[in-house]
């Protein structure tokens, strides 16, 4: 039977939190070679590569990130145990493990999860970002409580999970001020031939926009495709082209990225889901997220 060496695990956890072996050695007050030896011993015991070196820096592998999440749980619980024995805390804090698909805009994710911060019982929220496929695998392994996504679980998915629709929004197109002012005059015909920044091809919003442009007979120049929605907006902020975003966070996008509205596409809908392995929601924080989204966060479509 494999016995986990928690001393090795502590050194690994500290390296990740401090960002480097040298910083971890200072924190632990041991020599750098000692830390490196402990990491190597842990990798050999787990038969898993925990880090890879990229540009002189240690970067967690996918397996290393998985181990870190468990290590974080273990040592946070240990700290809470010590605090409770000292009489500083009579209750354990609820923990919420959230997976956020990389297609969900950061502003949307923060708005969806914000109600957790207002709960009477303090909740420690731990968020991870990845592709939906990988997050669903972690959900199935019970490493996550919920996945926030812009797409439902695929019909051919190997993971048995349930979609809980949080809400939907129309889509707004944004651009730098000078470009937005020019394109607003004859929108949407003005989009023909204009540089456009879009989500990657496997994205639901991308498919919906492509269909809308085909139906409207428009042929903008696709200048960039992005898996990460924040990077897409950053290029839009630089003036690289027109880019889409959910209408319900329109004001936040304008403020954060210094752009203006080109036009709104109410007929193009972007949906957001909470995905769990349970048909009924049991985690109190997930219940709060779902209820707040359904009742107040997302605008109701007309006639809905």
C-alpha cells in the first residue's frame, strides 16, 4: 500500500505557493538542495512529473496541479484544526471547489460567483480554469463541486453530469471609440469587411455569431481567434478589431477595456450553466449561485 509522505508534500505545496524552490527554501528555512531532493522523492513515490521548466521557471504539469489541489485541502484543513483546538474557531468553513471553463469571460464568472461572498456562513472559494472536458473529469472525480460553463454537457460525454441553466444574455459588439463611432452609423451592414476578433471555433458563441453573419450576408475579416476571452478583449482594447461580449455586462466591459458599443445582437444568445454530478443541487453555496443568477443576475428575454 502506498503511504503518502506528508513532509514531501509540504515541501511541494510550499514551492507552488511561494513560486520557486529558492523562495520555498527561505520560507521553510532549509537549503535549496533539500527542497529539490524532497520534490524528487515525491515525484518518484507518486510516479508522476509534478513540474516542467519553462523559460527558467517551474510550471505545474496537469498532474502536478491535481496533486496541488489536494495538498492545499490537506494543509488548509490542518491549519483549521490547529485554530479550532486553540479556541479561535468553533466551526469549519465551508469550501467550494469551482471549475470555470476558459471560454467563460472573467467578468461573467465573477458576477456569477459573487453571491457566495455575501453568505452568512463564510465560504472558502477555490477556483480553477481549464477546458470543459478536463473540468468535467475533475467533477466526476469529486475534485470539484461545480463547473461554470457557457455550454451544456455534450451528448457523447463520458461523464454523467447535469446542466443547470443559470441564464442567458444577448450579445454586444465593442470596439475602440473611433472605430465604434464609424460603424454605428449603418450597423449591422457596416460590419462587412471590418476586422473581427472571435472566440475559438469550438466555442458556442463563435458558432452562433458565424451563423448570424451568414444569415445577414456579412463577411467581416476575422483577424484573431482566441480560446481565452480576456485575451480577446485585450486585443480589442488595443484596436485590433471589433469583438463580442455578453450584453448584461456591457457597462463593465466598456469601463474595464476603454471601448464603446458598436451594436447589439439580441437574437444571438449566450447561455451559462452550472454543471454538477447531481440532478438536485445540495451544496449551499451552489444553491445560492443558482438562485441569485435565476432571480436577479440575468435579464429575462421578452416573453420569457
